[in-house]
């Protein structure tokens, strides 16, 4: 049996040093690795949530703006007049003579130009009898504007006037350029004018085969264009827009298409229907960030996409854009049919073609939101953040994902670093332990040598039996040194704690962490925060006749009130200059309700400020400006530093505050759109942003009770 007591002291000392050192290294390494893994997972999860929320807001805003634009067009005088004139002139064409040659030319166009491309997408062999226009007017305009139009397929919209002498062509020449410019400017795929009584498509910008067709009984009566027209007829109220989800649309060769439509009003009367074929590219631009995924914080494998209630994509896959061949190989390995892969390749889109039967998609479509690790539609393990979208007319979800391997890449690098560092430390500690043990036992070796000299009869050797006194003195000296070092360490530790507390009073917690980690500037960009610039009116008058000591005490008390309320609402006060101060919500800790929190903070702060003024026989009121959006922030200055934020949001908040009335808040359009359902805003005159020279829209909300009322009770509660 091994007897540890038989080992020499030098060996024992080396063994103890190695055991303690290696044990400490193992514990610290594991704790560091585990902490880093949790921090990285949380950071990536928060990043995905932030990206998903930002993209969802952009998509929802895009559709809200689209609804508003179409509703405006439905009452636009030019659109109304065009609808009336196109309806009248289209009906006149029903009395025109149609030569047999025209029918033959039109049939030839369908068979030569349209059917081959359509058959490649839907299969089978289309027949002209099923697709030919059902009205004489439809045949007439399809002949002149499609079959006899010399422009190539996809460029038929370049024909402005068929020069056939008809009243219809005169109306077409009058309005076509205007509608074509409208379509180009807003990126619409096509714009339609539809007779709500007959179902005739009396006008189309793109001039596909749905132009001149009848949506009640023609070939396209079961398309989603006919569906959106039916929904408008079911709810033809002024301003009521109808949206239908993507479906393969045969006039566009079965490419995915979605439509928005509304009733066109001429005074109190409906005169027709305006329909827009949605621009898929605009949705893709928002979700891909114009194909700058890395700039959005999604790395090499992250993406954000939409999923419909049928669990198929409603936007394009990043991997189809960046690596089409690899994407198609993945589709084959996932068991996707070759016909579907061929359609993806033909249309160069995954919309309505890529199935997404993932757990994230199922939960989001069911109305849940969250973040979890799942297998994505490529059978790859990803970190996924998901939520439903709030868009009237469709049941869509938005999902942001990143490969788990990329998300945990820093953890793997840390593991490699810790392994290499541990090996090097073992070698270094072994060498140091041997050196320390050797130097430690040298005095004992000398005493042993002295004892041996005595044993050999050399009594002249001076050996002190009380040699332990020297070790005791050494231990006492060591203990004194250790005590001195311990005392100095406590002093340094206390100073460090005081410095950290001071930094936290000057800088946000996030900036303190980054500065302590070595990032002097702690610069960052925040996608979604709310900024407030406020001024306390009446404070100068309150302290005008006070001594500096008394005015400083009042200001200190007032700032304490502000900071206590700010802490309660998780608001960060960043700057203070006299009676002006800046506060933000959503900076160190991202929050979905950052705008709501800041406004609630201001409402309570107004009561506290008024109460403070009444308590000190003064009249204090707030005025403030609030704006939301993206800002940049960082620590400015080397010797005397401060944490500043900048960008358009800060500039707008300053301008709003500068022009805000007493006891009022002026808010930007972004803040108004988010909180208009919760607060009574009144329109304010446009505000001049001095830095840009532009005027922006602003809304006002009054704060608190009338000037002079007592709020001492509120003040005492805040204190």
C-alpha cells in the first residue's frame, strides 16, 4: 500500500502545489466555459429576437402603408375618372366587329407564346377554348394590346396607344403612362381596374392574359385575383382594403402572386375596383436586409423568413440566393419532389414551394412566440426565434434562425484555448513547483548536513536544536507580509468597488462592462430604443435667490427624485445640464415596451416635479420631446469622459423638446403610431429639425394637473 508519509518533503510539496494549481485551473476553466456558453447563447438569442422584432415591425409597417396607399388611390380623382372612362369605353368595344383573322392571331399567341411557358409550370396541355376571352371587348383589346403588340412577352406594357381609332385606345393613351409610372415608382408587379358589376378586367399595366378577362366566368374565375374581388364586393366599404395570400397565378405563368384590392368611390357611389399585384421583391428586401444578412447580425448562416398557414415560405430563402446549387442538393436530400425543385429553379424563388414543417413554424402559426433550438427546414440544428405577424387578411409567421454550430463557434474556440492553455500551464507549474520546492527545503538540507557532521564526529559543527525558531521567525515575517498585502488588497478592492460604483453612476451598466473589458469607447448601435430630452421649467426661478449650497441641495434632491422614478421604470438617465436631462429606454436591456415605459415615466415624473415645486413654494413643470428608432452610442473623451448617444432619433428628440409647450410632450410619428391607442394625442404643428432643415410631423400630449396644484403626496411617495 502506498505510504504518502515515506515521500520526501520536496516531493510532497511539489505534489501539493501541482494538485492545488491543476485543480484550480480545472474549476476555473469549467466555470469560464459554462459561463461563456450561457452568455453567448443568451446574446445570440437576444440578437435573433431583436432582428425578428425589427423585421416584423418593418413588414407590418410596409403592409399598413400599402393599405393606406391603395385606399388613397381608390379615392384619387385621376383613378376615379380613369375607372369611369375605362368602363364606358370597354363596354363600347362589345359592339365592334371581330374578324376571324383576329381570333386566329390571338389563338396563335396563346399556343406559341403563352401555353408552352404555362405548361412547363403547371403540367398538362392547356386549350385555347378554356382561356379565350369571354367577351367581345376582351377579345378586341387582347388582340391589339397583347397578340398584335410587337413588344416581347414581359414588355407589353410599353405599348401606350394601339392606334386602332377606338375610344378605348384614346383613354388608354391618356392614363397608361400615369399608371405605369405609379407601378414602377412603388414597385407593384401590376395594377388592375376591374368593373365591379361585370367582373371585366378593363385595364392592366403589365398586359398579361388576365387583361380583358372576366373574373366572374372566365378562365381565371378561381384565381386569388377573383377571390380578392369577391371579398371587396362582400365588403365594399370606403377605405376597406382586402388582401389575399400568395397562390400560383396562371396569367403570370403560375408564379406566386398575392393581391390587395379596394372599392373605387366616386362620391358616394362605387364605380369599380382597384387591385394591386404585390411586389414580392419588396418583401424580400426587408427580410434579407437587401441581402446584407451579416449587417443585420445574422452571421454566415442566419436568415429571417415568412411562413404561411400552409407551412410554406412566403419569402425567399437566403440559401437559394447565396448557394443555389447547395440549396437544391439539400432539397433533394430532404425528399422534396423533383417537380417542386424544378419550379424553384424556374421561378428562382422558394415562395409557396419550400415547406417549413418545423416546430417553430407550428408554434408561431398557432399564435405563440419564443426562442428555442430546433431542426430547421434543411434538417439543420438551429437557434430559432419565432412569432406570429399582425397583418389583416393573412395568417403569417416570421422566423429568425442561425445555425447552432455558428452560434456556438466562440464556445468551441474557448474550449480549444482552455485546452492549450491548460497544457502550457501544467508544464509551467511543474517547472515552478520544482524550483519552489528546491528553494524551500534548502535550509532543511543544511540542517540535515549539520546533523550528519555531528554524527560523523565533527562536533565543531554549529547546529542549533532550536532551529525551528528560524522557521517561526520566517513564518512570522511571512505572516506580517501577508497581513500587509492583505490590508493593501482590501484597500485596492474597496477603491475598485468605489470606482465601479462611480462608473455606474456616470455610465450605463452595458457601457461599464465593455469598458472594464478593455473597450474604451464601448461604441454600439441600438436598433430599437426610445430617447427623451426633457427640461424642467421654473427651476431657475426657484433657486434664483438661494445660496449656492442651498440650490445645489435642491438640485441634488430633484435629481434623486428623477433617478428613483427612472429605476422603477427601468429608464436610464444619461446626461444632465442644468434643468435639462436626457433619458432612454431599451438601451442596456432590450424591451418590447420601451416607448410605453418612457411615456409612463414622464407622466409620473410630471406629478413628482409639480409636487416638488409646490413643496418648495415654486412652480415647476416638464416639457419634453420623445422619438424612437435606431441610435449610436459610446463613451466620448479620454480624461473627462461621458456616455453620449447620437443620430437622427436624438436630433429629433432635441428639436421636439425645444418646441414643446410647458407641461407637454411632443412625440415623433414613430412614437405616435405605437401609442396612439393608449394616449390622447393632439396634432401639433410641424417641428423644424434645425440640423437637417426639415419639418417633421409631431403630436402633443398634456402632462399632469394644472400649474399650481399641490402634488406633495406624490413627491413623498417617490422619495
